[in-house]
């Protein structure tokens, strides 16, 4: 339950339209709900939102929007997500994805290879199996059985170049989501040096549809040059993605190990259940990550969350400067928003 003093602080932070009910549900003082709304992580969220918005603005289901939206990013061979992304340290591109609908159904795949749209396989896991998560070869076999074509093993030209460069030293120091150059150029080196367009490898998307239902999706190639078999937060329900249609939805990006250890997105949604507005809920979950690390250590990696509540309000928070997310609604016409951050 939200303590009185904390609630007063939140109210002064602009949370005045929310009250926490005795049953932990959230009631809004005014009944205004902004819908539909879609939000997606990073600048790649702009293109993804456009396809999601086509569905939402036509009265479509949030689940369809969050699947179709992130498929745009998965298809882009010059991007960070999907088969065009950097491989693991043995040279294989392995992908993770998860999806959740308004009924709390969930599906996910991890370490899947040679499949262009892991998010759609995750949806098939949710809809056509009694399971939540399929991994590796089994996930690939399932995808093929569902009609997904097996794509080529070869790396994209850009990933090939980066991998060859990495092989020169083969240092096992995955760099992730560090957007600022900072004072220590090694620790803060961006993942992608050439055009600066992206230096992250995940897209997370959350949406509320015209019917007021929530869904979310998350898809990633994980860390570049990761250990073979490494799985991050993105396909783990409650870590990379969580949706509770009574409360809200959240997705994460950043160093997956830290998100997993704090059950990141479930934590965000639970803060919202206790009355925190989305931005404050994300901040509180980020503080949980900091709490189990020294500040010095936390300054060397990135974790970021975005969240949406039942009122259609979107917020985000990150450890480091440089995280952004795109929001599309009737009021906000697909705008990239710089996230607030701790350091
Ligand atoms: C992971 N969270 O596999 C993902 C990586 C990420 O932008 O978000 N990259 O740990």
C-alpha cells in the first residue's frame, strides 16, 4: 500500500489524478483515459510505432499492434534487432522475444536461430501450445512446424565486419546500451561506432487499444558477442516484459542480467499497482537495480524501462543519459522522448 508521505510526494510530482484504492487497484480521480496509445523503446520505435498505429487507429487489438510494430524492426537488416544484428561470440545470431496479451497470456522464444520474426513465433507459442517459453533448436523446430521459413545462416555485411573486428581481440566484455561517451571511453564505448544511429539491440513495445486493453512485446538479439547460449531478460516474463490488464504494462532494455535479478518489469507494474504513475514506477524499479550494485558499478551499464498505465499515461526512466522512447497517440504524433535518468 502506498504510504501517506510517499503519496503526498507523488502528488506533488504530478500524480494528482491517481489514488491508490484499498484493494491495490488504481482508480483515477478523473475518468479520462487516453487511448489508443503505443510506446516503443529507442529511436527505432518511431518506425515501429507507425505500423502499430495503423492497427490501433483502426480500432484494432493492442496485441496485433505490438506484434506488427516490432516486426518492422526485426525486418530491418541494418538494425540491431533480428537477423541483421551482431552474432554471439561463436558467430551465430541468436534471438529472444516475448509477447503478452490483455488476458495475461504469454509466449516467448529464446536463443532461436535463422528465424526472421521471433516475435510471431512467441505469439504462436502463446496461442498454439500449453507453454510459455521454447528455446534453441526446439523453438526453431516449432517455428518451422508453424510455417516460418528457415533463413540463411550468414551474417549481415555490417555484422560480419563488426564480428571480424571483435575477433581480433575476442575480449569477453559485452558492451551494451551505453549512449554517452562519459569520462572513461572504454567503459562507455558505444556498441555501434560508425553512424551513431543505434547502439542497442532491443525493441520493446507497449500499447493500449481503443477498447482500453493492454499488450506488450519485446524482441532482441541480446548482447553482441555474448557467450553462446546466453539468454537475456527480453524473453523472460516479468523481466523484459510484463502486462497486467488491470494495472499497466512495462518493457525493459539494457543489461538483461540486472533486469532479471530484480524481476524488472514485474516490479514496475507492481509499483503502478501501488499507485505510482508510470515514470515514478520505472524510476523506483531502476533504484532497485542501483541498490544491489555500487553506484560506480551501476554507472558502467544501462537499464531502462518504459511503462503505460490503464489511463494511457506513458513514462520511462533509465540509469544513464541517452535512453529515449517513441510515443504515438492522437495527442502525441509519434514523438521521440528523452527519458529521465539517474546519472
Ligand atoms: C539483453 N536487454 O539481452 C537485452 C539487451 C538490450 O538494447 O536491451 N539491448 O540483455
